[in-house]
């Protein structure tokens, strides 16, 4: 059985990224986080969670100002 706590963790990551990038559509956010070589239908939740963590760390952490798009810098 999959860990039910994963749902909150994943949704929390999506929420943080989306709030920092409100102009993105949800599908854009998810596709930006998922590599092209990941087949999304079979993508395990832990792999999605790791991809979202990577996306958050690159684009939304305050200490990465040089890498952040303008939409993240205001958060």
C-alpha cells in the first residue's frame, strides 16, 4: 500500500511552486517539473515528488536568486 501521507507532501510542493509562479497553468508546472524521458502515466509518486523538490529548489528557494525567474523573486 502506498503511503497516504505522500498526497499532502506532493500537494504542498505543488502549492509552493504554483504560488511562486502564479502565471503558470497547472499542466505547465507539472510538465516543467517532469523530465522528457519520464513516462508520466507510469511515474511513481516518489519520483514525481523528487522532481517537484528539484524544481522547487532550483526556481523558488530564496538563496538561488541568480537562477530564479522574476516570478519567484517576489516570494
